C-alpha cells in the first residue's frame, strides 16, 4: 500500500511539472524579421488559440500534449510547425503572400487632380521589363511620352522638348534625373514611394514649363529596426542603410551608388569594345564613363506632421578623343571631356494644424555644375563651357478647407540664382538647326556671373458642386528678373473640371496658359538676346476615365497644344540678332491607357498614342515636323508569377512598336573651297525632318525571384532587353566626308542586352 501511494504521489508530482512549463511564441515576417501583430496561433490539443501582441508575442500557460502549432495571419501563408518535446520557446516566420497594389490611385491622397495624370505603384514600376528595375525609367512605357533616342535620358511629352519638362523629387527640383546614357536614374529605386506623371495641364505649384511634370515622392524611412540593402548589377553597385533614431518615430536613410565599368575596363579595352570595326580611325576612349549618386534623409515626427532634412547628389564623367570629324568638321575633332554634378540640400516641413488647415514649406539649396571640353581651335586650344548654378529655393504653401467640398491653396515659389560661367563656345545648337557644322560657327568668349530672381505667387480653388461636379480655378503670376536685361511679368490662368457621370465614369477637362523662360544661353548678353520674351503654350485637354470591371480601368484623353513665341536661331551670327521669338508650334493627339489592377501578382497595361507635332519658323514661313513627332506608339506590358514548381519566380514582358522618328537627309555635298581639291567637304541637307526612320519594334523580358531567409532576403533579377534581336535603325552615317550620300551606313540601336543584378536585404 505504501509503495502504491508513493507511485501515485510521484505521478501527480510529474504532471504539474509538465503542465507548468508555458509556451512562448514569437511571430515574425520571413525575409524581413518584422514583428507581426494580430496573428492567430492555434495549438493542436485543447482547442487553445490566441492572437499575437504588438510585439509579435503570445504565451500559452499550458502545453501538455501539444505536438503541432498552426499560425494564420492576413496577407501571409498559413504555417504549421511541429514542436520538439519540452520546447518552451519558438520563433515562427510567416511567408508574405503576393501584395496587391492600389494601382492608378496609389497617391490620390497626395494629389487630388486627375486630368492628364498617370500614376503607377512602386511594385508595378520596379517590375516593368526593360527598365532595369528603375521606376523612373519605366515612365517611357506610359502614353504621351517619347524617348528622344533609344535609351535616352531625355523624353518628349506631347510635342515638347525634354528641357520643357519639370522634375521634382520630394517637393523640390533636382539637377538632372538620369545618368549618362539613361541607364539609371540618379535616385535609388528602393527609395521611390510613388511617381505622378502629368502629361499636360499640371497644377500651378510646379512652376513654369511648356511640357509636363515628373513628380517622384520618396518613402519614409523604416523605423522598426536597422535595415541594410546591397545591390550588385551589370553597371553599378549600391547600398542602403535605414532605421530608427530614438524612440519617438524618427528615422533616417542613407543610400549610395557607383558605376564600375571604369574599374573593369581600361580606356583601350573600352575603345575596342565600343568602336565600329568599319571605321578607319575610330574614336578613342580616354576616360570610361562613370557615375555616382547619393541620397540621405532624416525624418523627425511632429504632432500632426513631420520635418524632413535631405541631401541628394550625383555626378557623371566621360572623356573621348574624337577622331571621326577631323576631315568633315575639323574644329570638333579633339578631346571631348564632360563632367556634370549636382547637390541638393534642404528641409521640408509638412504640418496638419487642425481638421481644416495644413501647410507644407520647402527650403532648398541646389548646386549644379557642368564642365565640357570639346575640339580644338586653330591654335590648338580646346573650346569649353564651365557653368555653375547656385539656387536658393523657398516654397511655402498653405491649404484650407473653407467648407465641405471647398479647398483653397495659396503659395509662392521664390528663387534666387547665381550663375558664374566661363565660356568659349559657339551659340547653342537646338533641334531647330539643320546644319550643325561646328567649325563654321562664330565662337564666343564670356566670363561673368549672372544673377536672377523670381517671385511667383499662385492660388488655386477647388470646389465640389453636389455629388458629381468638381471645378478647379488656378492662377500663377510669373515674375522673373535676370541681370543683362531679361524681365518677365505675366499671368497664367488655368481651369480644371471633373464630372462623375456615374459610379464608373469620370469626365475631365483642363485648359490653361503655360509659360517658360528661354534657355539661359539664348538670353545671355553677348551670346544671345536678353530682350527675348517668355515662350507660351495653351493646354486644351478632354478626358474620360472608365472602370470597366473590378480589375480593368480605361483612361483616354485628346489634347490640342498650340505654342507661340518659341525661340529660334536666325541666320545672323551677331548677338542680339541671332535669336528671336519667331517660332510657333502645334501638338495634337490622343492617349489611351488600359490597365489591369495589380492583384494576385498579375499586373499590366496597354498604352496607345497617336500624335502630330509641328514647328513653324515665322521668318521663313516653313512648317516642319517636330523632332519628337512620333505619330503612332503602341506598348503592351504584362507580368505575373509562374505557376506550379516555378511559382516563386516572376516574369514580366514589354512589347513596343512605334513610328520611325523624323530626320533630315544629306542629299549632296560640296567643297568649302571649290578651287582647292584638299578643302573639306560640306553637306547639303534636304527638307528639315522630311524623312522618317523605319518602324521601331522591341520586346523586353524580365525574370526575378525573391529568396526569403528568416530575417533577410535576396532578390535575383534578369532584364533581357531586345530579346528578339530586332535590328532597329536609329540614324544614318554619311561618311567622314559625306561620300556615302547614295548609300549611307545604317546605325543600329541596342542589340540584345542582358541586364542582371542581385539584391540583398538584411
């Protein structure tokens, strides 16, 4: 009896010890290590379950007999895990499901205007084939946008030049958006939150321009823990560090990138790689192209707002020995050395004062610097242009809701600019010029400092009339003064209308007057004409947005953009009679954007544009096609994950076809001195932009996969550009002495190019 009692007591003593051992569970996201709140944790016995706390934790006081644990959370794959005997602590990592994008309306809270605005989510832009994973390059797949050349950093928007567009990053202009060759933008792709593209009819706060706007917003820094990201790609490597500062929600990020083609290739090797084997004396690379960029931001949280301090910087440099023009354009032959850079530092304060009022103030200092050396004069000295631009930019803006459906915005765009410059160059060459013979141009020597001030107040009033109609009235006053004599004081009125025809259909209309200051070189005293006027354009746009189904939406617009007071170069070489506001232009077109909402990993769109753009020289009366006139463009983009065993892989394809660009043919040649058989040959051109390059077509393919580890992840991506090896003609070479007039050499664009990279995130 005593033995039995002892055994019973021992048995009862063991059970409480087993039941007393609690089970602590910690839930994190696989790949990032982020704590997951609200995950449901279920034990396989006793029907015990609970939800994880804000710290991702849950505790079960009893775990007797528990062998398996299951975790369910919205947006994550369900996880089942077997527990080891007597295991009291366990950390479980949930794999995220495919994230659904908000698509076209991802930044609706940031900008309420809808007319001529296209917006894509970060995920859609990052995964677009042909962009190399760069969101700012993917905008060329949108309607109404034409790249000036294949792979070019310059884009035309609805019949306007690249320098007619405005680029903003976080409320402020930047020096330039793309590195040499357009391979990559000057902003780390991982930092982009969203991009708004206004093809026309843009709001008054952006400034004065005839074309459109690219407005990129950088995301806030992650503040849960310190994050590190490293990327190695075909042309560059980058790093990104970000994390919290203190415990009040403040955060920072710092990112940098550098190309390394110059570290892998010597100038001689690069010359052999990029030279045309048919050239007798090819150009020689002296400095392999290289670039860098840097972004830093600190965000301080306030009650009802935040303050961001930031630094953006970039630099590009390349040098060549030009040998090709030695006979046809001898002063252009020689060293070509180009170096450009910019730094932007500033503060942005955004504050919600109460339910009806908020404000945003941006203060920035921008420093742009460019240095170019090209060719040699008769004494062997290089022509050059050394230009700096130091800009102090202040833009306070205040918004107030006056009543339900009535919003008033008031702001002022203030700029003070200093431009030290040192020039020994001919006048600026533009797309208006047919004969760009460098040697015969008059050269100018200028060394001075220009000063400019602008004070541009603006106001806009948005009112909703009932449930269906919204109107927006805008007014901008442009007041510019530049040393040397340029003055401008003009008003730009604008009007927008949105009518909700039914729950699925929105009609839009925009009209406005848009101004743009002439290029600085055109109004420079002693080189150009300081008496030039502001250039003008009128934007007339009608559009419709239609929700075709829960997945598909359609946006279509027709536009007419007449332009006047455009600056053209005259035959006279002597300033100020070499430039005049004697150009006019017109752009008409239709843009269509059919888009599938990104969901379950599937995303895509169809972009169709028809356009006609012309320029008229009012002095000669000649009307010609604009250099950016591309009558028909069709682009189809689609992407989704593979199925089955390859479901972790994602693919994306982009197919594009567009009309050939206009060009001016060389139809004859003559010698500069007919009595000297050794004098150089000069070209005789046909009608300006009267010829067309052949039809352009190209298909790009992108493959990518995320490899998730517990608290880190790796992405592999392969961007295969021009996978069909299409031979697209981008220009014609008439020979070093224009001897190939009857049979010019066809210059092809990008052949097949594999762009690949590996990205690690910790």
